[in-house]
């Protein structure tokens, strides 16, 4: 079965009923008909005046008043139906907007971390905001307008052909020729291709903008301009080039379209004169001729609007495709019958893993046949050069990715047989790159356990050595952190993240260089907090500062995705191998001094 596209697919993925939009379209069509009645009234009044032009006293004043009242009532009814149609379309639009954002957020939340790593934040942001917002505008305004314009043009030509076929055909021919000139620009394959390029360029520019803002401190420190960030500058230049190319491609067609569409009366005039010469004394024909001269240019306005509204459907189709592309990303497979581990030993059995670049159709091998056991109640440290696979191992435990081969077990149960929510309850992370929400400190700590009481939060903060500095802040635990609140030091933010992990109290804890950016005083306080956090848990520590893991129960040494050594510090640092070399380099680095002698 052919997959739905465009608006039909939009309604399908949004899960909303079509009744609101159907009634909105019906009301818009009725509105268009009612608003045309005043023009017919003008024609009837004009005809009455021409028929009785020789003796105005014979004019049927009651008939003219009746047509006037009919025009007034029809106008009021038309406005009311238009209002009702717009109300219904807005209700439908905001329901679809809400439904789409919720579905997108939920779906992205159930994708592997690999998807987020391979897709730029700017790209997702643009889809979540701009593309979805355009859909809201399309449904709320464009659909009613399209129906209204179609109905207006249809009813106008019904009136035109009922009055005079030749003049009506002349007007229709002008419209068809003008639309034909613009078809490829607005709704043809060429328009679809250009719209895709337009979206691609915008997404790349959005992604580069995010990177540029993040790199702003470096740019300012080194006194560089926007052009120093080459990627962002290149994307802006590409957007400018594309915009100018579109203008150059479109200008001739648009000029011809506008001129031809606005010249309808120019073609009607000679046709009407030819018809009038055959029966110059026909007053009714003269009234019809005048009506066409007055109303002919009026049909150009809805046609002009229709052409540009139709171009919006191409954008919506492209936007829906990009939204659909996210929905096509496969979620992590959930077990049919989830299992819950009773113990928390972590075992890697012959695990291999490769990062996949779908865009370039390439794979980068990160782990090769890794096997080890990290036992409950013990600390297992992962060390090795950068890029050796340490963080990859940590990220595989909570299924941020799925292994390429082999299996990972917790308490003897394959993690694929544990539901994702349960797995994330079991595993807690403390990253070296701390992340705090732009919210209160209390909300940031309770992100690990939203059911916790204030006393539980305070106990966790005390254990994490951060209660004292929190109480010294302007509003204590209710102090906002982030852009519009206070800014915390790296060590302070790290301790709040540790308090979050303590409050969560998961049986498995992964520490990714948790003290990497702390000053000596904060490092000591963080280490005190970690001592309370790791008691009785299965602990995985990723460390570059080797002095912090000398007491670990097990040290695993990695190089280029392979496990090359394992054991305790006492045996590894005296055994020839990578760990001994790393330890010697670490000791020598501590003894290094800046030589200021000339």
C-alpha cells in the first residue's frame, strides 16, 4: 500500500480527527459564496439602472432596496461563517501541533543515544520548532484560505459563464496561462527540489548557529569575527547564494504571471466590444459587459493568492517528510516479558560495537571482543588513552546503543530483556560534563527522584557536600540556576549532580571522570561525596587521573577498543605494559615544573 504523504500523512501521525477541518472547509466555502452575493446584487442594481436610464422614475426602488439588504445580510453571514471556519481550523491546528510535539518528544526520547549523536541539535530544533510551527500555520490559515479561494474562483466563474460564455472563457484563459507559467515555480518537480534544498540549507545553518553560539567565548577571547567560525560563515554564504539563485530563477516567471493576471480586463474589453457590436441596443448585454469590466480584475486577487498558497503545500510536504524521517527511526526494542535482576554484577561477554554513520554509510569500530565482570560492591576502573573505548563501554550499559555482537548482562540477565525504564532506574550516571536545568536547585536534585521529600533532598545534598553553599544562596534550594539565575562553579555544579545521583540511589553507578574539572578543594569534597555514594553499589569509574583509582578492586586497561590489561593497581603499575607507561607519565607530569631561568 502506498504510503500517505502531505496533509493526509500529517493527520495520520498527529492522530487527530478530520471532522474539524472538514467543517472548517465547509464554512469557508459557504463564506465565499455569501461574500459573492453583494457583487451579484451590484449587477442586478446596475442592470435595473441601465434598463430604466431613460426614465429614472420607473426604477423599481423596492427591488433595489431588497438587493441592498440581501447584500448586507449575505456579507454579515459570510463574515460569521468565515470566523467559525477559522476558529475550527485553529482548534484543529493547535491540537495537531500539541499532538505532534508530544509524539516527536516521546519518540526521540525512546531512540538510542546514537541517533542524537549522529544528528545535529540544530537540525532537531528546526524540525521541532520551525517545521511544526509552519504546519500549525498551514492548518490554521492556509487550508481555510485555500478552500475559500477555490470556492470564490469556482462561484465567480459559475456566475461569469451564466452571464456570458465568451467573456468568461477569455478571463479563464488568462488565468490558466498565468498559472501555467508559474506551475513549475510553485508546485512542480522543480519547486519540490528547490524546497528540499531550502530546508537542507536552513538545517545546516541552524546547526552551525548552535555551534557558533557555544564557541562564542573562544571567538571573543581570541578577538575573531564571525568569519573566524568558517562553518557558520559558509552556511550563511550558502543560504545567500541559494536565495539569490531562487530569485534569479523565479523572476521572469513571476513577472509574466503578475502582468498576465492583472491584464484580464485588457482581453475582456475587445471581446466585449465585438459582442456588443452585434447587438448594440441590448441593455442587458451592456450591463453584463460592465459587470465583467468591474469584476474581471477582481478574480485576479484570489488567483494570485491561490498560487502562493499552493507553494506553501510544497513546504508542508517537505516538512512532513522530515518529521516522518524522525518517526522512521527505530526505537530500542523492548522485551515482551521484561525481567528484573536481583543482583547487580555487570558482565560483558565478547562484546563488539561499531559507530554507524548512516549518511556516509560507514562504520567505525569502537570495541572488539570485550569480556569482563564488574562485581556488585566493588569499584571497576576503566583507563586508557583517549578514544580507546572507555566511554563507549559506559554508554552501552544503559543501552544508549545496542551492541553489534556479544551481550551485556546485569545480574545474569541480558540488558535487552530488561525494560528501558527499569534499566534506567538501575543505572545512574555522573558525567564530567555537568548539566543543570534552568530551574531551581531543588528541581535539579529531584530530577533523580521526583517523589523525594525536602528532607530527603537535604540529606542527599549534605552527603554530596553541597548543602552549605546552597543555603548561602539568595533563595537556598529555591534559587534558580542557569541563564536568568545564579551561575555555579564547576565543582558546585558537579556536587549537585552527585546529590542527584545519591537521591536516586541506583544500585549501579557510572562515574565518567567526575572530578576532572574540579579545583583541589572541590575535588576533595567531591571525593568525600563519592565515598558515600558508592557504598554497596556496582561502580564503574572512567578515570584519567590515575591517583583517584589506585584503590579500585579492578582496573581494566583499554587500547584501540581492545581490553589489553586487567588487575589491581599494585600489580599493574609494576608490570610492563600500557598501564605502567601511563602511571609513569602521570607521576612525571606531577613533577613537571615551569623553567623560568634564561
